[in-house]
C-alpha cells in the first residue's frame, strides 16, 4: 500500500526572507510616508517631471509594503 503524504499548504507560496533582509524591509517601510510628504512639498515648491516620477515610485513602494507584496 502506498504511503499518502499530507501536504501542509500553510506558508507555501510565500518567500522566506532572511532576518536581516526583513529588518531592512521594515526599516524602509517606516520611512516611505515621510519621504512621500517631503517629496510632495518639494514638488509643490519646485515642480519638475523627475519629482513626479519619484513620487509615483515612492507611492508604489508604499503600496507594496502595505499589501505585503515585498
């Protein structure tokens, strides 16, 4: 009779990050809101196309942290 193995689906599909990388990720996620606020103020005072690109990148990065994609 063949052995049947039960697969545990808990935790599968998620990447296992090293602890030092989790620390870096958590630290960066804490600084995204202040960076976004600073960049919005800077864009209001000195508007340029590069500033808008930086804001979009920071917003996408923050959304990725909130949804826990990264």
